[in-house]
C-alpha cells in the first residue's frame, strides 16, 4: 500500500532516472532537469523503489520438457491501436515490442524455449493475424505483454517542453485470463496465469491489488495478481479468449508510475521477469490438465469484489 506520507525521494529518485538513461526503450529523459528530486508518496519498502532487489526464480524443468514454442505478443501495434502513453511519453506499442524482444532473447538463451515475437515495428498487425500465426506455428503458450494505466491521471514534465501523464497510486503487475470457452483450455489458462503471478512475485515484483478493476476484472481466489476478464460479452479481450493454446495477458507494470517505468528499463528487471517467465512455463507447459487440477484450475473465481 502507498502511504499518504510525502517525502522527497532524493537519491532514490535520481537513481531511478539514472537507470532510465541506460535504457533501451525509447524516450527516457536524459536532461538534468529530469534528475531533480521528486516529491512523491512513498511505500514502506520494496518494489518499485530503486533499492528493492529483484531475483531470478529457478525453473524446474521436467525431464521430458524438451524445447517448447512460446508465442510472445507485443501488445498493441495493431491498426489504429498504439496503446497507452507512459509517464515518459513512451507509447505502449514501443515498450511492449522492446520488452518482448528482451524476453525472447532470454528465453531462447536457456535452450528450453523457442520464442517468437509476434510483430515488428514495420507494420501494424491485427490480433486475429497474431492468433492465427501462433496456431500455425504450433505455439504451446501465448503470452501477451502490456503495460497498464490506472486511476486518476495527473501530469508532470520529465523533460523540458514535455508533459506526460502521471500517477503513483496503483503500481504492480496483473496477470489476466479468460474463463470463456472450452473448460479444459480455460483450466490451462488459469494454471498458466497463476504460475506467472506466483513466479513474478517470487522475483520481487509486486502484484497489483485491483482497486481500479471493479466491473472489468475479478480477482482470483487463490493467487494475488491474477484477474479474470469480466468485461461485458462482446467486449472481452481477444487474445485471452481466441488463441487455441493457453493464453495470458501480463500487465507488466503501471505505465504512469515513474518508479515502475524506470525499473522496467533495467536489465536486472528484464532478467528477473524472464526467469519468472521460464519458471512459470516450466511449471505448466506440456503438463496438461494434471497441473490445472493440482492448482484447482477450472474453479469459479471468487465472487467477492477486489479489496
Ligand atoms: Zn495494453
């Protein structure tokens, strides 16, 4: 929880901005003005502050795991759909493409996965096309990467002449899934979603509590950070219900939170997330319904509202 207390971050804020200057993602501020101390509400400790450690969870691969095909969907980059604009004025479609390549490199380096990135920056790609591509390629999991926007939007100026949206009240990751469709596939989606959230938390990332999700997503009864799509029928997320293999959508962080956006440009965060992803996939891919049943997959999500 974010405390109401206001403190000057000082070195912590400067360290975060310095990390941005090493970023691969486009648009980080490099000017001295962006390095000034920021008056920010501060959490007691831990993610997403610069001193909070992230670690790489250890994957446990079954002996017959082999090499598994994983489809990485860089969210947005679809016709007329660039996604959100971050607190550093980076378009979501650019962040997700960069994050997907970083993840693919790391997964492929394990020798356990063949990861395919579902689009390039050359042209917009419809989500239907991505789902068809994943099926043709016989992917065993479909992982859609995004960043989220939550809460009341304020503005700040991370660089001279640049005004970007800003909000520090709702950090954290969320893993979304759909219970729409064939029950066995739904159970495998839920198992994958829970494994992702469990392993991301183990990596030191913070699950979002879901306060702004009321009416849109419902929290899981068993795993913090997991939410099932509750948009009205016809408005539900395509990549959660359409792929023929288990699919999840990872809201990696809150795009308007300067602390999280900075940390998601750091190699240490990308390393930890890739290790969490490998561990989650090792926990679930190829294990079929056995894992889903072990995890209680297919249960109706809790009906209680988010807390
Ligand atoms: Zn998105």
